C-alpha cells in the first residue's frame, strides 16, 4: 500500500505540462502562417502523424502500455518543435526521417520518456541538416517578398507530390542568417547587407514577429511556472553578449545582438527547446551554465561554423555536458554548511 | 490581524506547498469530551524510545491516572490507566502504526465510576529541576504534535547548552487537522501556564508562539491570553510544512538548524501547544497524561475535535463524531501529507494520534498510475530541505544507496511535498523510505558481519596458537624422552603427527557415537510404544530366521 502523502496537487500531470507548452507555441504558429503562408499547417500535421506512428511502433515493440504514453503529450511537443525548426513545404519524407530520428533514436533507444540524453527534436534536426542540407535551406519567403505563396492545396501538393511544375525559386528564399553568411563570406559588409528587405525591422522579416510571439509564449510559460527564468535569461543574455562582442570586434563581418536574438531558432530555443527538462540541467546554477554556454556556442557556430544556424548543435553539445554540470552544481541542503557539502 | 498579535520579522523557509486546508470542516463545534467507554486498550509503547514495562496483571484494580507501565530505560515515559476498572489482559493487540503490527497493550474494563488517584500538583517553582523532570517522565509526558518524543528530555537545558528561545508550535500546517486550533481557542491561558513551566525549566528568555495565519480565532485567543506578558504570539504564513520544528524555528528566528542537528543547537526548543497544555495539567492539576484532543474529520457525520482518553478504540472515536458516512474509503491517522493508513479500526488512540481522517473518493481519489520522471524540478522547488528529490529518486530506484546518501537522503523529513507536486505522480517519499530502510538494514548487516569476521579471525588465531602450543608441548615431551633415552628413535615431528592422528581418530569415534537418529527424538508416548512394539517384532523375526536357518 503506498504511503503518505495521500493527496496530490490538482491538475498537475505530465500531460498538462505538455499541453501548456503546446498552447504557448500557438501564437508563434499563427503569426508564422500569417507571414509565410499556410504551409506550416501541412508540416505540423505531417510531423504529428509520423510522431504518433513512430511512438506507437516503439511502445508496441517495447511492450509498454499505449494509452498513458500516447496521451502524455510529449511526442506531440517533439513533433511541433521539429516542424517549427524545419522549412515548411519540404517533401513529406524529410519530416518522416526527422521524426524517425527524433522518436525512435533520440527518445526510445535511450529508454523513452524522461530517459533521453538529447533533445529529440534537435536530434531530428541535426540528422536532417547533416544528411539533406539542400532541402534544409529552402525556406518559404515572407509572403510580401515572395513572387508566389502557395495556398493550402498547393502546399499539400508540394509536400506530398514533390516540386512539380512550380520552381522552388518562386516561393523560397534564403533565410536572413543564410543571406548574411553567404554575402559576408563573399566580401560584403554586414551593415550594408542587412539593408536588404529580407532583414526586416529587427533582423529577419516575418521571422522577427514569429520570434516575438515565441517570446510571448515563453513569458506565459514563465508566469505559469512551467519553466523557470534561468535558462531563457542565461541563453538570451549569452547570445546578446557574444554577438555584441563579435560586433564590436568586427562590425563589417558580424551582425549585432538584436539580429541574433530574433533570427533563426534563438527564441524557440530559449523558451521551448533548451527548457526541455529531460535533457536540460536541473539545478539553478547548472541551468545558468548550461544555457549560458549554449548561447555562446550558438553565436560562435553561426559566425564561424559550417551551418547557418547554431541553436541545434549548441543544444546537443550542452545536452552532453548536463550530467557533469548537474553533478557539480548541487545546491546546498538546508542546514548544511557550504564546505561540508559532500561532492556527489 | 487580531489585536495583540505581534508583528515580527519573519523568514521564509525554502520550498513548501499550499494544499487545500479543509480546516473549517471540523471547527464549527467546540471540543467535546468522549463519553466513557466500557473497555480501553492502552499500548505500552506510545512514545519514541523504549516501551514502558507493565506493572499490572490481569485482575488488578486500577484507578484513573494510576501508573500501569513503568518507563524502561532513559528514552521512555510512563503509561497510565485512562479510567478506573479492572485489568482484563496484558497482551498483543493491534496498534495504530504504519506497519500494522501488534504491540503489547493493557486491556482495561471500565467500572463506570471513573475514580482517579489522588492528584499531586507539583511545586514547580521550588522543586529541584531533575526531580521535576523525573516526575514528568513518570507522568507520561510526550510531544503531542505527532512525534511523541519524551518531553522531560527536551526540557533538560543541559549543563552548558543555552536555550534562550522557547517556541510554542501552534502552526498546525497539515490540512484537515484542527485539534491544536481548537485547543488554542478554548484553553489558551492553560497552554500559556504550561509554557511558563517550560520556560522556567529551560531558563529561556523569550517565548514565541507561532500560529499559521489561517487560524485567526486561535491567534486572537492566544494573543488575549498572552496580553500583559512578554510572550509573543506571532502569525506565520500558511505554508506546508511550516509547522516542522526546523521550519518554524527558521520562520520565527532566522536560525538555521544544522543538517544533522537539533533546534537546540541554535538555542531554540520547540513544543507543540498540546504538549504545553498537558504539561499544565500535569504540573498544576497533578494529572498524568491520560487523554488528548483528537480531530475526527473527513467523511464522517459530524466532524469535530474530541477530548479522547488514551486507549479508546478508534472505531468508537469515529462513532462519537457521527460515524463514517457511506462511501468512506478508509482512515488515515494524522494528516493527509504525513499520516498513514489505519489497518485495523479496533486499534486505540495513543499519544501520537492527533487526527483520524476518514477518506472518501472525492477528496482522496486513487492516484493516477505513475509515469517516468521528466526531471521538471518541481520537487526540488517544493523541497523544504533543499534536496534534489528527482536525483534521490533516480538513485533509490536503481538501488545506488551510496549516491542517495551523498545527495543527503537523511536530510529528507518525509514531508511529502515532492510527491504532492510531482506531475508524473511518482510516490517519491516511498522510494526514500525504502532507501533509508535498506541503508539501515545494510548498516546492521555490516555490523553483524564485522562482528562475525572478528570472531572468525580470533578463532583462527586461537586455533593456530593452540596448534603451535601443542606442537611445542609434544616436542618438549619428546625431547625429554629422548634425553631420558626411553624412545631413542622417535623424532619430535613424528610424535606430533602420531598424536594428531590419535586425536583425530578419537574425535571421529566420538562423533559417530554422538549421532542419533533425529526423527525419533522426543516422540509422544504412544508413538514410542508403537516403535518399541515394531522393534520387538523385528527382534522376534530375526531370532526366528536364525533358528530356521540352523
């Protein structure tokens, strides 16, 4: 017979945590659809379907009960985060391969819910960008800059039937991160390059508004105590600091902090990806170190690495360091003197 | 806030949770005295430490307040008859304990007259401190907050230890329980008179009364009773487990009790208000501890607090509060956060029982099946000891008990906050209890193994020594013989070997002789006769066979 306590807090469950995370993503998704067209709905749906297919398969193979694990919502969060990290309007099998790595490799090969060392969505993203870099750079252009924005039916057609008659050039464009990288490496001046319309007001047309919505959603998670302030503050702070440092060193090659904060996956990473509790550091000091280093690495990879965005690799690198960080940042126990604390 | 409640700088202890209080359910009616019962079952172990040893026998007549169990050893207190009557038995009976095990109890049949022994009020001002403590030990005083630690030990300020601050704990942070609340509302001045005695015994300079701010009536009554004295009645925030000794000490004084220490290490002693009240009765009225206030609440007809004689069967106490309503799903002894499930409602109320909580499906729904830990850290934020419960869970689950200890398992007070907030509904505290008991068991095993090893090593050493001594003796004998020329050719080594051989043969002979067919030992007389008859027949047959052969 289980012992005390005999009561539990109301409305706390893994599912409710996951549903709150999903709800906080919705403003960003809506704004994404507003700026980039309805393609996002297709990629979200395809990722969701494959997520449940692979999750069911893995649970069945592992002889685990389907109902509690299919309804905990965790795989849905993975699916949405991966969909939001990938270009919309990519072929369906790209999403399928991404979800396969996320769910089967990153999650279930490591032991399923709560056991994964790496963030599943980021493993899926990394597998895809290493394997299919060409597809990963074809992002839809913001609607007002694109020659043509596919509507919902066209989007479905593009995802399932391939590129067909429409040339991808008609509706895709390089992302601001990509554009900056390419042009600066070609000898352009960062400040001049960033006058182009794709950079918008803050650094990325359309994407900047999506990023602000992620920020809004993240603040909702903070006020609902789903996440703590440590990770977003340390991550965004480190991104801003590192970007400022590089910008001051060489303004002609490196964009300023504002650009790095709104471009690419910074905001999604700060509030939704780095904060995945399973793969993140869990001690207060550990969170600051983990997210701070991830922010530093993100900007360094963007500035000097081989890939345009650095969030995914920064997250995966820091995931590896989490057990070490946690073991060495154990908080002091109530009533224990600081130096008496035994090292675990 | 009520007038007279002292505003004081308060400190917020880490963690804690805010479960729903359900206090008003049982505070509508004043404390009522339980009617006299026909029979009482008084356990001899009602306190932490050694159980009292019975000093009555079946058939003895006892009076209310008469000592029936003498304190045994240092950490022990007396046990007294709750009413006058006749001792029916001294036997093992179910007691309220999480294990559901039985314990030695004195069963008393009440004679209905409820005659008391002559009360002996104590002249506490003039009494020798040690004599006063001894009297309280005999009178059975133990902490009534639930831990039931013998009060006389806590009232010893020690040779050097300074205890400038006495805290009366009226926080009552567990949901549902209201016995302290009601006691403070109705018997505030008696509580403070008890506190005066405590202060005197501890030589304390300051007396603080900590009461959670969800009890405005109790705060007002205590403040009124304390008016004109320097006792400070302080409202503390309602946070579970704010009534923990270390937590209340920190809230009121900012003093942090060391991890493996007691509040007295920082100059604070904490007593439950109920204990102060029972001390008042012991000292001023000369009555030993034979009753306490118990909250009977939850799914019962009329939830309330009752003054209950120790030894009253719990089923009777529930009956006195209107009885369990249809749909009741069991009883919890104590509060919902730290209490335990009652195995047998015939078990009696003891000094430790502050609340009988009858569960129903509405307030105590079955727990959802646990999911894996997602390391969300809610437990760490809720932990008042600032532990990392998810790490402790991980290591306890994988039986890595060394790691659980380096993550300070033994700083866990089992308050239940972590399990309460866990979104995966993992029974975390059960894992810590498991790890603790495993570690204790291993500790005992290790001690036993160490002892056995020492014994074995000593035995080996002794055998080797004896062998050597024997060899030396034989060698000496042989050389003596050699010298005397009796056995010229015998060398000492051969003699030694021969002696060992002879001894071994002798031992083997003895062993053979000693072996008896075990299954015919201690047979009943009729079986033995049967066997004898068979043996006799066998003999006959054998001799008949012999004769026919020849």
